[in-house]
C-alpha cells in the first residue's frame, strides 16, 4: 500500500484509473491516495463475481476537480462510473474489467454493455465520454488510422467481441489505444468520442507493471478552460497570535451608536461583526501552510520540480532521450521519497510515548479524510465541490424536509384560551452585565472561527469592552 501511496503523492495526474485493484473494504481509499483524490471504487464482491479475490476497478479524481458518482446501484459487473464537470461540459468516465473466463460469453457481454449504456444515458450534447478498462479481447486485431484512433479487423471477430464493438459504434465512440503488449495483443482499450484523445504508453507507472497490461497515459484537450482547478491551499488566519491589548483598544475607540440603534437584528449583527472581522484580517498573521508531504525536505522538493519539468518536456517532445531523462528523474525522486517516508514513520512510532498526538494524527490520516468533509456533495442533479456551494446544498436539503406549516390565527386563539392565565408569563428576560460575564467565562478559549468568522476567544478576552458597549 505504501508504494502506491508514495507514487500517487508525487504524481501530477488529474485522474487515475486502476483495473484489477484486488482491494476490499478493509483497505480505505485514503490509504492509497491520501487526501488528494476523490476515489470511486467498485471492488470485487458477491454481486459482481463468483470469485472472492482479484478484480475490482477504481477511478480517482483530483479533489480540486468537481466529480461525482454516476451510478449508485449495486452493479452485477466490475464497472465504475464518474462524472467530472469542466466548465459547462462534463467528462463521463466508465472503467470496467471483464475476466478472461468471461471474455467470450455473449450473454455476459450483452449485459455488460447494457449496464454501461444505462449509466451513460445522461450524456448531453458536447459532453466527452471515455470508456476504458481491461476487456481481455485478445482475439481482436487493430490497425492504425491516419488519426489518433485505431480500428478493429472485423473479418474474424467472435460474437462477444462484435457485441462490444457494435455497442461502442452506436455510441459514436472510437478506440484510441494502439499500445501492444509483449505478445502483440491489446487487452486494455480506450473508447472515446473526443477526437483530441491521445493514448501513449506511460514512461513511468504508478503501480508495478503487469507485462500483459502496459501502463497507459491518456491526454484530453478541453478548449476554453483556462484552469480546471479551484484556488487551493488558502492560508487561514492564525488566531493564536491575536494581540488582545490592541484589539481591546480598537474596540474601545469605535462608536457603536449606529449598530445599537439599528432595529433590524441581522443588520445590527452585521454592523457589530464587520469592524471586528476587518481588524482581524488586517492584524492577525496567516498560518503557515503545513509542509507537503510532511516527511519532505528541500532536496525532495527540488527532485519533484525536476521530475515534473522532465515529464513536461517528454510529453511535448516524446523522444527516447527525454523519456530516459524523465525516468531517471522519477527514480531519483521515488528513492528519496521512500527513504524519507520510512524515516518519518519510524520517528512517529518511536514518539508514541512522548508525543501521542502526532502518532494519532498519522493514524487517522490513513483511515479517513483530513477535514472529514466529502470532496463532493450532491443533491438530486446539483453537485457542489467548494465550501459555500456545499453549505447551500445542505440548506436546500434541510428546507425541503422542514415542516413550514403554521397555525392559523383562529387555531392559536383556541389553543391560548385553554391555557390558564397564571401559567402564561410573557415578560421579557432581563439581560445584565453579570449574565454576559458569566456566559463569557463559560466559553472555551477556542481559536477556531465560528459561523460569523470570529473565534470564541475574542469574546472571552474582550468581554469588558463589549459589555460596556452594550450598556451605552
């Protein structure tokens, strides 16, 4: 697992597709991909295979890309589907695996392609489709065309293979993989409706190479998309470094008359919060972003930059010399990355007694997402990938299930008439300075910002000024 985890941590691929993963529920996606990818898996199970081990497929999409599953039903096949939103279009990806013993089974193939068609039925005009995987159609012979795609020799095609090819043709998908294995077969196929699709043999593999299945690198070009990614790694304010003497002096100099005289509660809260938020943004330093990876050093970062530069040059020129340079740079990075990671793990284990927090942070990073928030939140046809859009979807869901029915005036009067007058006290509560001080003392000295962006420690440390302001 560590070998894949380290390879993924240093790669620059936006999407990773693995077939014959041999995974089960005891292995989490975070163990393989860390917190950098949103992973969609269909492991081998009793529903899709009679075998207990082997098989399985997955699609891992970088978290900064808006991705969501396309099929939530339990499939009878080793298939997984993912939708990636790119500007106003979608990239629909299907990854599948057909076991060798079923490759010529016509009934199985028909049901397999039907399941694929049903999942991709949501395709819109302009969407890009990729159907790929290990189909084990060794009997198919492919010939190159002038364009990027290849065509099958249909003179002697088995019925199951013809079923697959006919289905792809009906979906206007062409086959773009012409990479032969050592036995001159093409077992891994890449179908797409994008003429810009280019398939090369990857110079460096993420996992150990299985000779019948050379690693593939698929390139797609999307026009009109300057950047597919959201702004990532935005530093947050370090509220541990607040100068409360300066903050109290600032609050004391503010004229709160306008905020206190406001009859609109929401507007009053806004006028109260804005000056504090502006002061915090101007005077509180930002947190230093944690090193990525935490076991890295300056030399590892240098080797990664060098590896990425060699990879860009190789992709552009595709010469044997540039391929060799990329492979050498990649080997150097992987060797040091593995060495530093083993050192990091050993130090973490040895520090269990004196620094248990570090150990448990590492342990939790291997079993769950770091922030605990899903990379993608969906509600019906809407998909959210950033924080504000996720909150909006949660709000829509709560509104949809909340009972907004209210009693009529007649019903309210009828209910009130049955309540004895001595039991109904509608006097307004009296809030004193003492109550405010008591409430402030009960607050935790937390530096985590609340829903309004202001941490509780601000109210706790500035309660004298704030209470006097309330009693102006």
